[in-house]
């Protein structure tokens, strides 16, 4: 009887190997051979899961996005009785990857962002990852603004885009040592507080 292979599990294992190598070397240092060795599978197994390196990288990028999304969801579930503004703050905290335990993930995410500047395939995948985040942030900002006491009108879409860009920028500044993580979190929280003034 032929051995049953968990293809979904193998694809996730390969994605983890891609992330590990990208953290060590950047995406330019990720080869199929090294991914196979890191994942402890054959080159043929990698090629059966992914037809091209780009396909493998897009899957790994989606894998990171899913992990971040799962953490956001878990954090929201832990504190179910909260306002839209509080939920937005929790989501922005998780997305900004400022915690020490997320530093490797932040390096990998930014390696993908850098590579996307020269790869339309990765750029498209990143746009697809950002779209639902932008929608969720737009909705939360709109809900919070309706329930708050703002004196000036607020454009929820523009504010959602600003918040996504701020989160990525703060991640970069922490990774290069320009800002300490606690300073970056202070900036993020001050921006969120300013939304409701």
C-alpha cells in the first residue's frame, strides 16, 4: 500500500523552511535545494508541492499572513467585551510585529516586502494580504468613530491605510535599531489615541 502524504502539512513545513532561511539570509539566499534540506524533504518533494520558486514564496508569504491573522483573532477572542477602538489597537499591535518574540517574523516579512519591489508576483501577493487588513481596519475605525466623540470628520479608509503604513514603518525602524520597541509602541498608541480626539 502506498504511503499517504499530508500535502497540506508538507507545504506548511516547506513554508516554515523558507521563513527560516529568509530570516538567516534574506530571500535572495533561498534556494530550492536549501529549502529541501531545511525541511528535511527531497528536492522532488518540494517540486511536487510547488511548481516554481515564486509559487513557493507566495505560499510562504500567505503562511506568515495567516499566522499573524491567527494571533490577531486569538487576542480579540481573549478580550471579547471591547470597543471597536480597543479591537483596532489590539490588531495594530499584533500587525506591527514589535514584540521580541516576533522579531524573526518581522525580518522575514520585510524581506518579502523588499523582494516585492522587484517581483510583481510577490507584490500582487502582498496587495492581496493587505486588502483584508485594510477592510477590517476601515470597518473598525468607522465603528469607533461613530461611537466616539470626535469633533472633526474622519475618513476611515484613509486612516486605515495610514495605520497599515505606520505599522510597517515602525517595524522597520525597530529592526534597524532606530527605535526601541517600547518607543515604537508608544508612537503607535499615541496615533491611535489621536484618531478619537
